[in-house]
């Protein structure tokens, strides 16, 4: 039987093998927790923690310098909830029947936690990558966050 660790690692390695992720690496203690790091969408690296015991993937410190409570924090939480709405096209919609999505704000750093069942590990990894894409291309780029993108993700001002 293939475990969650192998399934998630394989899915993410596939993105790296196709050249989507750069500087892909995996670190962890044993097979219970793995920390995947990669570059994609911005010059900053992303950290994705797999907690096998809890069947969770956490996009750690995804959005820095977002105070709680703030307009951006509230807007992000609403954005995440809205991604499960039936008005979102199926290929972009978050499946809130299969996965649980949670926002964590610690020390002004927003993280997203995706909980899943063991049999959904591969789909959870894909959903996490798709959500990351949606956050950067819809929430940040299409939202009022151009200055934020410039300051924290070194995006050009124009």
C-alpha cells in the first residue's frame, strides 16, 4: 500500500519534473511530516508542510504581513470560502465536501490548511497547487493588492 507521504511527494515531484516548480526540495523527519519547498509564480519560495498524522497540507506563511483582523485578512477568508461556491467553474472550484479549508494567521502570516482523507491525498496535493495558483492570479493580481505584490513578492510596479 502506498502511503500519504509517497502519494503527495509523487504529485508534487510531477510538477517539478514538468518544470512548473523550480528549486523543488523535500525535508522532513521520517515519514510523519515533510516540508516541501519550491519556487513558482514569484521569486519567493513556498513552503508546503505535510502532516501525515492529521492528513493535512499547510501552505505555510503564504501571505506575510497581514494583520489580524485586517481588511486583507477578512477578504482572504471570504475569497477562500467563495472558491467553493457553485458559481465557480468546476475545474477551479474547491471541493468542500472532500476537503476542509482553514486559514491560520500567526504573527501576521497567513497560512492555509487543507485537511483530507487518506484516499484523497493525491487530489489534495493537486487542489493545494491549484489553490495557490488561484490565490496569486485571482485574489492578489485581480484584487486591490498591487502594492502588496510589489512590496512582498518583488513584482514590477506596472
